[in-house]
C-alpha cells in the first residue's frame, strides 16, 4: 500500500487516483485533477461583488450558493474530479479573406465538434472506468452547463492557475483547454494547486479590445466581445460594433497574446480539429442561410447554440467593417425585406459604413417606410454619415 493512502471499504484511494491519471490518455482526457468538495467560500464573495458591479453576462446559473457549494447539487459530496481536454489554436490552412470574398472568424472554442459533446463523452468514459472499479460509486458530471464554476474547480484541483485573462492556464497546454468536472462520493485524496502564475505580466489586460478585463482575473462580461457576439438583440454601441470586426462568434485576443500560449497547438483530439471553411466562412453566403442550411453548416459547432441570428447579424457588421462594396445589393435587400429588426438595424449601420450612391439610395428608401424605432435610429445615423460625406 502507498504511504499516505486513504483506505475505505478495502479500496486504496491513492492508488485508484494514480491508476485513474494513468488511464487518462486512453480515455481521451489530457489532464485529471482532484479537488475537495468543500464550499468555495472565497469565490462566493468574488461572485457577489461581480454581481453588484453589473459584470455578469446573464448566461450564468443565477443562484450563487449553488455555484459555490457542491452539496447543494449532490448529496454527500466527498471529492470533485476535474478534467481538461486540449484543443487546437491554429488552422491547418487559413482561407484568404480578400475583396469580394471577405471572411469572418469563429473563436477556437467553436472549432471542430461542439466541445460539450466531446467532454460529456470523456466524462462518461471516466464514469464507466470508475464504476468498473467501484460499482457503488455515485457521480454527477458537468460540462459548462453545470452549476459549479469550472475554473474554480480546475484551480483547486491543480489543473492550472487562474490567469489574469480569466482562463485556466495549464503548465502543459497553456489555456487551450476545455474543462469539465464530476462530483462524487469517493473520498479521493485532493491534489495540490499549481503555484505557477502570471507574475507581473498584463499583456492580456492591455490587449483586450474593449477594456473588458477590468483587472487581473476580473471580467466585465457586458463589455466582452465574446459575450456580445453571442447576444441575440441589437447592439446599440457603435464603438462596440466596430470593435467586433469580423468576429462571428467569440473572441480569442486575450488567449492569443498570452506568452504561456506561444507556439502551443493541440491536434491529437480528432473531434476537435477544425474545418477551415467552417472556422473562417465567407461572409456573403451567411446572410441568406435558411435554418436548415445553418444547421448543416454549423450544427456540429458550439457556435450554433444561439441559432443563426447572432451569426448573421455579426456577418453584416463584418461586411460593414470591411467596407465591402460587393455586399451593398444583399445588404439593401435585407434592409428592405428582412422581418427581423436587429438584422435591418445592422444592415443600416453596415450600409452607412460602406457608403456610396447605391448604399445611400437603400438608406433613403428605408427611411420612408421603416416603422421600428431602433432601425429608424440606425438609418438616421447612417444617413447623416452619408450626408456629411456629400457636403
């Protein structure tokens, strides 16, 4: 028996933990860490402050107690198993974005198969592995949609440290990892948290396009491009519209600039490998996709969870960002005929950015018939912009 082993019912838990880590690779898991199931009391104070300041995205579990106390979602928890699965940061080839064929980009978290499915599969394999050895084990797995804060569990379990960019940074894989966890009644000995840290580096905070990283490890989700690209409605702020650039879903800036990620690219998980045409799609064809076509193109990606409207709106903004004159006929058609006000509003903004006689004609025609107040406001701004150019 190992020294320091915890025995219970004849099981050497330390040995079981060692065997589990040994089996990780064949289960398709890149790293396993064990955390105690004690409440995350420090985190609770941070989350409450976060809420007071209005930094939440609205996508989180609203009950902060549930997010920080494992016993509220699992009776008698003894430990939490945290897993990390590494994903790619580079495309095998990058399709060119050029006049007449401009492209958008999906963040790396939306490349390949939807990571929720991949992590659920890995956690299921781990559950089966454990059940084979401890038939009476009770387990509950969570991926992103669970109530617990994945990053807090991963940090406590020694997977990595909590970076200033709000990502878990692992010594081996950088921050290019997906996280999942499993609460269990097994008394597994906990791992020691990683002591490596970001040190004095603030590159990610300085590089954030909108200043959403308001401090080390502090994110104002309301300013975060990744969050904004996933919202469904109209984006009011013109500066935000410009800052989104050609991002269709998510934003990777704070991870790309991180020195700990330099040169790291993980290609060993087959389901997570990107199709460059899906990761960097042509913008114009996105504007007219039917629901069925959208499902066929993007249904397998994590980017599809909000449906096609946010991606189409973001594609319109990207065409405005590129000032793509070839897009004017299609944008004019959307402005005239699309029944979704947020799509018409985005088209009005994009046409105002692109400019020219054809764009102005479409804007003027829409001003005469548009009834929606939000769209009218965008049209007036776009018209004023064009008017200024003429005079």
